[in-house]
C-alpha cells in the first residue's frame, strides 16, 4: 500500500540527514548527529498540521478563494472548507518528480497546471541539500504559460531542539511588525513591534499561543540574511535563515504534534496572507521567466554560535 506521503527520499552528508516526501515535496525530517531540529513525521499518515509543507504558488489563505487577475475574476477550490478559503497553494498533494539526486541533495519538480482559479501553468523545482552548514532549500519557479502570473512561496517547518519541550524554548523572530488577523485573514495594516518586544528579543513559548502573521522581516547581520531562532535553556537551538525576499513569517503553536506534544511552526513566506488580493510582495512572472529564493536550517550547538 502507498504511504500517503509517497516515497521518502533521504539525503545525508556527515552527521546531517534529511528526508523529503514525494507527495508535496515537503521536508519530512532534519537532524544532525541524531538530534532532531524539525518535528519528524510519523509513518503511514499525511503530514500532521501541514508539517514540512511547501506552499506554492501562494502561501497561507485566499479569502473565499476569490481573487482577480488582469481584469478577470478567479475562483479557487475552497481547500479550507470550514472557513471557506483556499489555503497553501496547489501543490501540497501533487506527486513531485525527482529531477536530480546525489547522496547529499535532491531536486524535485512539479507543475501547477491551469485550472479553475489559476490561469497559467507554473513549474516549481525545489532542491534540498545537507552539508556542514545544515540544510539549504532552493526553490525556482518558472512561468510556462503565455501571460504573466503572480507567484508567492512559503514553507511550513515545525522546529524543535532535540527532546527539549517546546514550552521550555525561546523564540526570536527577525520580524519588526505584526499583521492583525481576523479569522486568519488580514484585518488591518502592519503594526510595528517595539525593539524590546519579547518576540524580537527572545520570548519563552510557555503560555504563548500563536497563530499569527508577522512582517517586515529584515537582516540584522552583515550577510544580508533574515534569521529566526528557537533556543533551548542550555543554549542549543536551531536557526531558520532566509533570503530577504522572505519578508513574512507565520508562527503557529498547536498543542498536539505527534510524539512531542506542543509544537511551533515557523513558516517563512515571501508574501502575507491573502496576497493574491492585496498584491503585497507578490512576484509577477512573465512568460518563460524564472524566480529563485533560498532558506535553510542551521543548528546552534552552543551559546553565541549559529
């Protein structure tokens, strides 16, 4: 019988290992020296709570699945039926074709074809690679159609620091603003986060319940990368780094991740919820145009290292 996630592709280099799903091309696990830095997915079930998912050609929600492009109204399938929205793109349940593979890297490809609510075909290729610096994820989108098409990208990793309970960890975001949400859709303009806000300086997750969107993510260091960190009390942790195009991040803290209890998803996004309607930070791909972005995970093995 087929696993709901399809085949599981494992890559490794030294002590670093990762696994990727054939269905959805999501990140199944990432560990270094036997320490898990993402929530590993159980066998025989769909990824719980969207764990590890690749979100394209848009992340998060589209209100009512309705949007307009070049003067034409579009109606997407309502893939979040309880709320009546379209959510997380078109490729989470597609079979992705392995295009290239080595011991330490794999590239998977899939096409979002024209369909109700989506007028042009977009090919998405994602490469997962592990090495001394941890995990690097490179995504390239190509417009295969005859007219312009918008594009947004997100990922849905759940971070952890080995067996440390999520409630004992501290989360630090590179975001400098919060996006008010009403029923998980934008409910107002960005609101600045003060420089001393705990989410910018390090917020302990115990008692902090989040399903929240943040924006204005910006580099704070000379290499020009956005950096979010989850750190255990002993200083070990994991850093999610991203190129500056990932100006948005969603944080979600569900209570019921299998085998670990409370979890924390730190979801890098290139655009905010409902971006197909607002247009905020959407890329627009001309016919034949390519667009590429990178993010990754790096263990923090002791205080002050990343």
